């Protein structure tokens, strides 16, 4: 038995999503309640839903699941916000980013 227990590192990516303001507040509240980060709350909540949804599990076994177009804006850690970021092909990412910046009321540091 090894002296050190080394946890497997997980591969995380950054993804930009929009949620309703009430959902964002609930995520923060749940994170405080569980002493976790908002990222962990969202990640674990989605993993829970994906595992519990039997219809979704059946969909994952279908050929359709392999050909779903990417709509989530994903950025691997270490990438900057330039053209190396993966964006949906419909061009909605630039519109969403500028819209979010205009409506973002969080204080800047």
C-alpha cells in the first residue's frame, strides 16, 4: 500500500454559459451552503442530472449522440480569449460575449 494517496487529476475546461439571475444567485447560495465553489456546484449538479435521467442515458447509446453539434463555448486551461477558443459555428459567441459584458453588473477589480 502506498504511503501517499494520489488523487487522479481531472481535466477541466472553462465554458461560458448564461443562466437566469435567480439561478446564478441559487448557485452562489448552494455553494455557500455546501462550502464548495460555484464551479463545483454546477459540475456536480449537471453530473447528477445526467446520471439520473434514464431517457438521456438511452440517448447517449444512440448514434445521434455522437453527432451533436457543439454549442457550448469551451476554452481549455492555458488558452487565452483569442481565436484559439472554441466557439459555436453560428457566431453567437461574439454576440453573447458583448451582450454579457454590457449587462454584467459585477464589480471589476
